[in-house]
């Protein structure tokens, strides 16, 4: 009898329910996959958007800075130009002319509420922008014309320009590129002052823009000579 009891007791495995994790209806530990998505991953789009917005604001401010003491802004169709061509073009331009590549929308935002808003008709496609900080307009535009001919960039023409609040389309650039230089205006003024009155009247009947430039040159000459 004792042997049977011993066999019975040894044949029945001891109960381990109290030690088994499977006996619990809920896990004791939260698994790794139950943690929320890391915050840095969730905020990456916001960071990118902030960086993009900052760059756009910097571009607008740069364009506004270029507007200071600016006499003319001209758009150039730059689609297809290589990085090297841009570098060569920048080297070819005089110090008084700055080349800026910026989206039409950002340039439009920078010139909003200014006389430069007249530039909006040419804000189509991909434009680079020439900011001319000199009164010598023909001399400022000539380097790009030479570059255009040298590189055979017939398709990369001027898309438009604004000078003294007036918009000039691509077909109107001849008027800008053939404007008299300051020296030519000064010579014309001196010739008019030394010639009969009819010649002076002819000069005074010239377009207002030319007359203003003539008078400015004359005043400058008087200041340099001490008013004599």
C-alpha cells in the first residue's frame, strides 16, 4: 500500500499553475512594440517645413536688399543653363550688377507694394534676375548680351525689365540697350548750350526721361566746378 501511494504521488506532476505566466490573463510587462512612435520621427516634417520657410524668408529679404539703390531689374530665362555657365556669367558682370536666382513667387512677394510690381508680367517660367545698381543701363546689360552670343544661348533671352517704373518686354530692350551714356548726355547738353536757341529747344522737347538725365548731368557738372 505504501508503495502504491508513493507511485501515485510520483506519477502526478506537481502543479505549477501558480508559477506559470500563461495563467495570467494580462502580460506582466508591456512589450516594446506597444510604446508610442518616437517624437523625433513624428516631428521631422515640421522641421523640414520650418527650414524651408526660413530659406524662403531669407530669399525675400535678399531681394529686398537688392532693391536698394536699384535702377533696373531684368529677368533672364535661365532654363537649361549649367552651373558653370552661371559661374562664368557672374564673373562677366560688373560689380554694379548682381545676378540672383529666385522663384517668381518670392520675388513677387519682395516687390509687392513697390514701383517694381510692374515686373510681374514676366514672372513666368524659370527666371534669374539682374539687379542693376548703376545709371549706365546699356553698359550693365551689354555683358549678358555678349555672354549670350558667345555661348549661343538664343533661347535664354531677357523676359522683361522695369526701368523708372515702366515695364519693358523682350522686344523693347533695344530702347534700354541704346540709351545714351552719361558722357553722351553731357556732351549733348554742352552742345545745346553753345548752339543756337533752336537746338536747346529741341533738347528740352526730348522725352522726359532723357531731359531728367541731361539736367542731372548738368547739375553735377555745376557742383564739380563750384557753381561757376
